[in-house]
C-alpha cells in the first residue's frame, strides 16, 4: 500500500496562491520595470513589517546576502571568520571568496547550532595562525535560532561582528519574542524555492537596524554605486532582487505566518509520535522555529531511508559531510576527529517531509512508517 508523498507543501501552496501570483507577475510584465521595480520596495517594507528590522534589503540570493555582509565590514585577506562546520556550503564559501579564512566551530548535538563553548578554542586557533578575528557567522540550522545571547556576548567581548545566517530560519521567533532579522547586527536570508519563505527562482535579503551599514550594503548591491547613477564609489556586485520574484514573494508573505504556525503544529505532532523511537529535534520551550527541516538522528540512516522509501515516504540528508572535511575546504580545518559533534551529526541526520498543508492523518502515515521501519532498524 505504498503511496507517493511530497517532501514539502509547495504543490498545495501553489494551488492556493496561483490566482494572486499570476496576477502579480502579469502586473510586472505590464509595467515593465523588471529591474528594481516597485514590487521590490513593497516587499522590503513587508519584510520589515513582518520581522521588525529597521532595514530590509532585497538581494539576488542568500549567498550574496552573506557576501555583502562580509564586504560591508571590509573582511578580506588576513582576517578570520568563525563559522559552524555543520552547515550548508555557502556559509563557508563566501569567506574564502573574499580571501579571508574560515575557522570552523563545532555545534551542539541537540540544537544542531554553533556551540558557543567552542568559540574560545576557535579564537586561539585564529591567533595561532596569525589571523585577525573579525566576525562570527551563526547559522539557525533547520529553522531554529542559534544561541544568539551567547554569540552576541562573545562577539562583544572580542570586538567581533556577529552575522546571522538565517537562510533557513526566517519566520522564527525566540522565547523572548524577538523575530529573526533582529538577532544580530546583520542578518541574511534566502528565498531559494525550498526555504520556508521561497520564491520561484533565486532571491535573498539582508536585515539591519544600522542606517550606515544599510546605506553601504544598498550601494554594494548595485556595483558600489554612489549618489549619481554612473558614479562608482566602492567595489560592489550585481545583486538586486528580481522584480518578478518580489511580486511572487508579496503573495507568499501574506500567508507565511499561518504556514509557520502550521509547520510548528506538525513538528509538535511528529515529536509526540516519534520521541520514544528515535532522537527527535529539540526546540526550547516558547520558541517558534521556521522548521525548514524536521531532522531526526538514527544510527542506521541508510536502512531507515530504504524502509521509508518502500512506503513512499521521501527523506533527505542535510548534510552528509561537515565543512572541515569538504575537499575544497579541508586545508582550512584540522581534519577528521577535530570537530566530533559535526562529524557525528553528518553520519546520523535524516530529514522527514515537512508540509504545512498536511492533516494529522498524513502525519500519522509518516509516524507509522517510522515505527514499522524501526522494527527493522532497531
Ligand atoms: C540556502 C542557504 C544559503 C544560501 O542561499 P542561496 O539563496 O541558495 O544562495 C546559505 N546558508 C544556508 C544555511 C542555507 O541553507
């Protein structure tokens, strides 16, 4: 009785929003302002209203958002940036693109996020290598905010800038009521289609409360433009948010809070049904996660994947190799065994479908499938 299940709710969402999205795209084609059209500014205002950041800056993708955050700080050769090893490759990539050096930090086994207790060791590593430590990029992996109180405190004590890579966590809220976008001096996110708030192509945004940083980052977004259109005052990028993507996102942000609430309800339901069978993701009380992924840990991941596949339940592995062991980055790390939690998680994690449009019966099918697979994998 195997059936086919989608890994996300993007099909249901498309059916729900199709009329609005088609109309929004048609408006852009009619007015013809494809580059920095009015929808970009409208969406930036909607982002700020949603998360409370003073400035929201639409950019071409989440990777550029991170690169612009490092560029505005003038980070380059001779500088070190602290970054968790258990993350998506883009977080480490931008540091190297700018000629700076990543110093990989281990993560917490329960939250999957940067472990602040490992920062002093990373600081010593940077110093020993003769590098100037400049910034910490914390990642809210799978949608759960990192320990921003601890990261910000460490940054303050050591004259570093904290940058929040919130590519997976836009929509999340801490227990004290602070929305993603306001947890660090600079926050970046991605609207890649599979992210919690995704468009129909590439897109990203940067958030800050600092007027000066915002002005410079807006200039970097358009080739380092000065006051006049063809005046170039700094090295920049071509990294504008596409007008059609902004038009699509304007429709999606309207229902995003409701979708996030439904993701949280599904995650709670999964956790209640699965906590006795395997290691479920831990979300501190009072936190709203964006639940980009619902990620569990098992010893025999391949077997669970195969058994669930037989019942039509898709799974995914984010991420099978930590950054310090990646072929392209390993020369900047300290090799196998150096960041044990990141390495262990890379071997054990597996993500289940996360669909805000599901009924409890849909979730029950996944829970029952994991239960019956566990009879085999135990
Ligand atoms: C997706 C992602 C990015 C990059 O975003 P793009 O829009 O694909 O460039 C960066 N960091 C993390 C943690 C991500 O998940």
